[in-house]
């Protein structure tokens, strides 16, 4: 959201060796908007209420100016940095960033933010995510989802090609098995080139593990527990570690797309 600070903190100089997975399918998807723009904003201690009040006024200002993007806000409920707000817009193309900067400057969006919101903010970070639509399965109507479980995979150096192959294999199996959950894959751009898996839920009850987990359903689909384990081991071997968080959509701090 804060374009002035983005000049300082946004860095898309990730080594080509690490962003190989992104390049693999970015060329195939460049014709459709597949970038998500996200700001992580952490208010100063004790200033959450003031930040929210100021932020609500700011998004109304943006809407009045005809913001071409719809910004939605999420807060972590399980995980780290629980005091943060994730302000996200999806989906755009790379060239949209230039035109959006022009719109923002013309309508003095930065000026409004700096005057009304920035004084309550302690830290910012800014990221783009490249979505992998081919290997994801996300419903066209998703307004009933309020919680989003995010698994972030820290990749091993040099594993890009293998990750893409394994990701496609697992996703294809999930679709063939008619796995009951929706999911979305994306690669982070800016900072660590982590792979992210997002699974949406309508409520906490939906997070209850199914009677048959993915491994068991895959075993039944392949007709062999050993074959299923081989697929999963090949997948897990690509990563150094994983982390898990749950985020809640804050409708009161989000812009409507209607």
C-alpha cells in the first residue's frame, strides 16, 4: 500500500537459481493476471485500534478515488507476528504495477496514507506472489471462505525442477481423487523464494482433519501404500522445513468487489 516505502524494501533480485520454479510456469501464465500484491503492516504497540480506524477511512478514500484494485485484509490467528495485518490484492500482471503507480500518484494516495495512517505503523514489508493456477483448484465463488491455512515450504537449493514435477503429480492426484478441499499454490517473490500452499475454510470446524487423510486416500487411489509413500517422500525431500499459519479475513477492513 505504501509506495514510497516499497522503493526501499521491495527487492526482486532473487538469484535466478532460486526462482527457477517461478520462471517455469510464469511464461505460460503471463497472458492472464496471476500476481498477488501483499503488504504486511505491523502497528505500533498499543495502536491497533487507532490504526484500524485510520485504515478504514483510507480504504474509503481509495474507493472514492476509483481504486482499480480490491484490497482485502487478513490477520493471523495461528502462527507468528499475530499483531500484523496482511493487506492483499489479486490478481494483476507485471505491467499493471506501472499503471497503478501512475493512478496512485495522480490521486495522492500516498499523501493520504502518510498523513492519516503511517503514524500508527511500526513496520512494513512488501511481497508479490506468483500464483500457479494450473496446479491449483479454487472455486469461482469463494466469498464464503473466512479462514485460510497457509503452509510455507522452505525449498532446498537446486530443487526447483523437481518441485514443479512433484507439485503437478500431487495436484493431479488430488483432482483425480476428487479431494474434498480447495487449494492454491504460489511462489513468493521478494525475500525468500518460498512455496506456499493455501487451503481455505468457511470456519474453524472445517479445519477438523478428515477421517481419511490425504496419504490414506492416495494409497487407496494408487492401490498401494508403498507407492503413495514414495510419492509423498519424493515431495517432502524438496524442502528444508515448513511452517503453518491460519489467517482470518477481516471484512470490515477490506474493500468490496461488488
